[in-house]
C-alpha cells in the first residue's frame, strides 16, 4: 500500500515509517524539518520537504497518490502553544484541514491521526481516563489537537473515508529531540549524559503515562491493517509515574547521584494523566510490550551513543 506519513522525519514519525516499511508498504514522508531530521528517514522511504500549510502540499499528494495517510506532523509543545496560540492553531488545525482537502482530491481510503491523550482530556475525574471522558484541554495545544479530531470526524462523515484517531500518552524513546519536542525523558537523558543539572517543574509529583515509541508504531501498524476500526482509541500503558520517580530511575541508570532542581510549574500543565487503553486492546489487539525500565534503558543508551558522535538512526 502507498502510505503518506506526515512528520515522517520526526521522532514518532520516523519510527512509524520504519515499522510501515518493515510491514512491506511503500512510504512517502512529508516533513518541513523544523524539528525533524532528514537522516532519521528510512532510506526505503521517499522524503518530501514541505510544510502542511504550503501551497505545494497539494502537488505532492497529487503526484504520490497515497492510498492511506498517517498524520503525525504537529506543533507539539505545550509551552509554545501558550506563548504562540495562533501559530499552534495554524499548524495543528489549518495544516490538518489542508491535508484532508488534498487527500479527498486523490481518493485516499484511510486516515490515521495521532492526537494527544493527556492534553486532550486535561485534569480528569476518572483515572485511568477512557475515550468517552469529556475532553477538557487546559492548553491551546490540547484545544488545537481536539479541534483537528473534530475536523477529521466531520470530513470522514462527509466523504465516507475510514478515519481513526489515536490519542497518545506521553511518548518516549530513541530519536526524541530534547530541544524541539515536549518530552521530559529526552530532556533528562540529554542533560544526564552531559553531566548537566536536571530541572523538575513544580513539586515533581505530577504523573504521566509513558509509552515507548515502538509500541506507538505498532498501534499505527495495526490501525492501517484494520480499516474497519474507526473513532477514537487511547494508546497508553495505564500506569502512572511521577516525574520525581522518573528522574530517580534515569539518574540511577546513568550513575548520577545529584538530585534534580525544582522550578515553578508550567502554565497549562495538568496534574495527573494516565490513559485507559482497553478499547485499543479489544479493537486492535494492541497492548504495550516495553516496560518503562527497559524503555528508559534503551533511550538512555541512545543518548549516550549520540553524545559520543554515533548515528542518529
């Protein structure tokens, strides 16, 4: 199958490309390289350096004529969305609309959209949080991702195209950019291997559901293979981990005994976030395979390798 992956040179997107290439698909990656790196793209895939908001996007989609699209590209920083909400909406909402319009013109049959779990739900009344819990985003980033979900639902209803939204928990793993994307594990790894102090925002007792990027790529693979599965599915582990505990694990793995320094809480950040992924298990037969301790070890090893000049892939 010909599959277009937006954000295919980024952290999540490059792992999705790798998995779909391994599945035997022909992959077209589209990325503006604002945070992605061309060298992360699987050599078996075709890379187009374009922005979703560019007039040239339509020409790329028309030339490649994908049968399916995996939409990963996004403005993914909560703090930037708070500082620049117009920019955030232009990428996450208008970029998605432009992509769907181009997809309609070439007859795309399946769209899988990677949305956000924690930022979409906000602070919730139910932990772990299921898909039917009301979305109460507390940041412009969460609002824009949920708005894009609604546009996808509407577009799917109007066109009859099969569409699925995957609401992802906090993704981590090799290749994550500690400077360009939100991701406390990547930030901690980057600083620990350089002997730099790590900073914890707030008291560090806020919790997150950390899911390994390889498990996310597996969920996308299953979503492509099962076009009858539509709507919204959570992708997470159902396990809460505090930032303090996360730092303790990483520091121990890195052989660092210095405690983290605490700084003020970030605006728009929720207190607890953990997802109920039971529906994904039932409908996609998906379950996370990589435990946090094993995933953290893999991620730290990657940052140690790249700090010594090793390849990014």
